[in-house]
C-alpha cells in the first residue's frame, strides 16, 4: 500500500476535500480497495463521520458502502464515532443512506441503538426504531437489550420510548416480539424487571409491571424480582401487581427444560405429541388442499341442513296445514317442518350433522395458529351450533328433535374439549420450546 496516498487520503478526510480525494484516486485507483481488505482500519469515512463532513462522508459511502461497516482498531464503526462526537446530522445521514447501520455492532457488541439508549437521546432513539424496527432485538456481549441498558443507566424517557414502540408496533410478529423482548434475560438471567428491582428504581418498575412482563421470571440464581427487591416500596408495587409475597412453590413454568424432559410422559402428552407430529408433517400445499375440501364439505352440508330434500310444509291462507305424504295418507304437518318421512329425515340429519361437525373441526385444526385463529373460534362455533339448532327446528318428529338436542349438547362438549386440548398444546409447546429444536 502507498503510504503517501494513505496519508493524503487521511488529510482529505480531515479537510472534507472531495477534490483531493479524486486526485488521490487518479494516482492510485485501488487506494480504497487497499483499505477495504484490512479487517480493522480507520477509513476516510471514520474520519469524516467524527468531524461531521456530510458531503465527503456521503461520497465515500457511495464509492465504498462497505466502509460503513468497518471497525477501527478500537472497535468502532463510523456511526459509532459520529455518535461519540455528537454529530447528530451525520448519524441521521448515515442511517438515511443505509437503515441497517442501526444494527452494526461495535466494541462489546454495542449497537447505535444501545448507545442512544444509554445516553438518553430519545429523538435519535425514536428515529432508529422507525428506520430499523428489528434493531430492538439486538443484544450486546452481556446479552443485554436496549431496555436493559436504559434501565441500568436510569434513562426513564428512553425506556418509555422503547416500551411504547413495543406496544404500538404492528409489524409481522409484533406480539411475539413484544413478549420476547420484554422478558429477555441477560447473561445472569435477569430481566429488566429484575434490574429495576435491584436498583430500587420504582419509576422503571412502575412502567414495566403494566406491560407483558413475566412477574414470576427467575434468574440463574432462581430468584424473582420480588426476591431481590431492594426496598419495601418495590415489594409493595410487585404485590399490588399480583406477585405473591413469600411464595416458594414450584409451578410448571419455573421448571427447567431438563426437568420437563425427565418427567413422565402422560397420556395427554402422548395425544398432544401425536397431534403435533401430524400437524407438522402436513405440507403447506396439503394444508391448503385439505382446507378447501373441508370448506366444500361444510358448505354442502350447511345447504342440506337449511334445505332438506322435498322442502317444508307451508301454511295456507285458511291455516290448514294438512298435506299428503309420500305414502298416500293424510297427516298434519307443522308449517316450517320437513316433508320427509321420519326415518328418512332422521338418517339424513344424523349423517349431515356429523359431516358438518367433522369438517368444521378439521377447519379449526388446519387453520394456522395465532390471534386470527382465536378470533375465528367463536363464529365457527356459533355457526355449527345454529346449523344443528336449525335441524332440530325443522325436524318432523319429536324423536328427531331429541336426537338433535343431544347433538347440540354433544357438539358443545366436543368443541370445548378440542379447544382446551389446543390450549394445552400451545402452552406445552412454549414450555418445552419444541419449536426451537430443529
């Protein structure tokens, strides 16, 4: 490498002189390439970012985008140096050019988001979250998130911005991101709630207990936030939030994965595992095909329930509902009931109702899990309930009404059994973390 050009390049960056930069490139077209192959080096972008030369930094970024990710020998990237020297316009300019720079990790894994959380620059913090929402997931070498850093440095406004972002975010997977980030544990197993309790920070703790924090989470020393609370005020807030004081019972959530794997597999566990394996073995194409088939069956059986063959008895103007049956005998049929014979209607209603119930349960099972599927549970249940009730209403015989009444209660029981099983399934999934074992 040409040391003279290297010196001149640094001088050009210190002066923000773009013309000098191109004169150096004319002498040595590979001058920037020589710098790029060095793992840890101070590039012209580092110098320009520190000194706030926007135009020069933008030109370097255009010529060599990789310089923005380079760390100098002290472990800092250009955006880290701009933050350290208070060059806010430079920081914003770099982020505008490349939003992912919010996630560049410098010394000890500190990102720009961590830095502004530590110093409490809430305007930059908000801009970083807007530019790169996933940056809130990043952790440093101590496994600390931006929330941990804000609580440790008692930057309450920064903590409010971070929590507010998690609550308001509507990106894909936002609910899981909120829960995971709030309950993230550092290298000691401490959540942000543990840290606020340990530091006797009632303001931070008051904000956190109103979120989706796990108030019973334990660190590596098997202690909860209540156990390490530094004052009666903190303990009082936790008790008011619903934490039982002095409770040492071991619940299912406090068991480690090793304990759960060593435990005896119950009959319910076997059923759950069997169902999960079937569910996971179904490809996306198969799932879609089965859903279409189940919907078609449900639609056909729904129409058959509302319009049984032969139609219904009609009320005439004189109020006489006598109708001729298929056997040639005259019998009185109630308006709105099926004209089918008792035996035929009974057979049709049983087979049709069972087909409808199986198809609706299949739709429920094949529907991807999430908040939308939970919302759809209620209308699907009431639709099935109304279909069975409609069959009972149009039934021409008392015996068929009794059978359909039994089906109503049976379906009600079946639905809630299936629902409870799936609730247990997903709770067990979260407990065992089976989805993460690939």
